[in-house]
C-alpha cells in the first residue's frame, strides 16, 4: 500500500491505495489540523498523519508522499519530512503541492502552476533544487487566485471611481454584497472584511460580471492570466528548463475565462511551451510518487491512468 497526501491552502486530501485499488480516502479543511501556519507547530505533522484513514502509518513497508502548500524551499520540505519521521519509519518524501501535477501527467520534469486559493509557479533546476516564483500570499500577491482576483478588482473599481466613471456590473455586485453606498465605502468595507476565505468566496462575482459584459472585470481576469504567464518565463530564467507547463487549481480549471487568458498570454510569450490543464485530483500525483518510492515501482504512466479516476475536489482551492 501507499499513502498520498495533498495539503492545499483550503483542503487536505488523503488517499490510501493498494495497487490500483483505493482503500481509504478523506478530505477535510486544512484548518482542522493545521494550527497557525504549516511550520508554526511541529505537532501539525502528527495531526496530519492522524487523519490517514487506515492503520498504515508506522509501517516500514508503506511509502508516504506529502505535497504541501507552503513548502516552497528544500529546507521547508526537509523540516516537514523530519517532523513526519517522528511517526512514520517508512519511505517518505515531501514536495511542494504543485509538484504533484507532473507525475500525474506522466511528466518527469515540468513547470507547475497553481491557481486556486493561492497561486505559485514551481519547478526544479538542473541540480534538482526547488525553484519558485510568486506564492507571496493572498494579501501581497498570488495573481489569479480567488482572493487576489477580488482584491485586484476592488483596486480597479476604486481607480475607476477616481476617474469619475460610474460603477459597472462588478462594482454594483460587490457594493450590494457589502451594503456599500458607493465605491469609496466599498473600499473600506472590503478592507474591514479581510480574510482569505471571505475574499475568495467573492471570486465568482468577478467572472459573473465579466460574463455580463463588464470590461473592468474582464481586464482584471486578463491581467491575472498575463502575470501568471510572465511568472512561468521568470521561472525559466531562474534555471528551470522545461517546455511542459502543468496548470491546476480550482479557479483556473473551473473558470474558462482565466484558463484562456493564461494560455493565450503564455502562447504569445513563448509558443514552444506545451500547456497541460490538470483536472484530476492532484492527490493522485502523490500516490504515483509514493508508488515510485518502492524498489520495483509500477510504471508511472500506468499508475497515472489507474489513479485519474479519483474524483477531483470541488471549490476554488487546492
């Protein structure tokens, strides 16, 4: 058997597999076991392993792979792995959660783009070192991520109001949500309501407004796609040599406008890049990696085909 764990910014998904059979599956909000940030408390690792739905933790013959949101450097991956080893003596590997994408697509080396609750672009350089661009968090960055889209939308609404342009569809939707009398008050109300899930929950309004013909909402989405595409090229400039780009996450895979904005911008910047949109549950990639830790692993492509039947999580985060 093997255990694959996908720790997302919103949800944590755990699958226990035995060959091609799934023998355990659990999905829970990450906040149910993570106290503070991922590295705020060493016991976060133990609480995470407590969620594994079958009694395999502690067995030396069971490999475990964790893809973790917030593990953005080798040092962070090593630290979480050390905490997990207090409970599990078997083969163990910790990677960034985006690094689950490539294995599920049968790719040995890929540029991985997350766009859900947060966003980040991640890959490995020639020395095998983890390299990332972005991932600054929902307040400071994360283009295209759910809360960041709404943040940028409100900034654009305020800039439009400064030019004495009347509120458009998106501005009216957000003002109605907050009960704000005007865009200026919207800015205050939005700031007072700061929170990753509270802002993120409003992201569908941005796409609703764009579908309704609001040019401001369309510009916000297109700008997010362009920034994500630019971050891919920035990652290449930092030494990640791959022509395969795998993108996943609840926002980009559920909102065709953002997917189109990203892929069009990337094609404009570098037409040689191959884009793969991953719609299967990334936790399946963790299972594929866990299988590869065995001495005689099943071929990766076969494992990926078998495990793609695992139902993806719903929602905007991964």
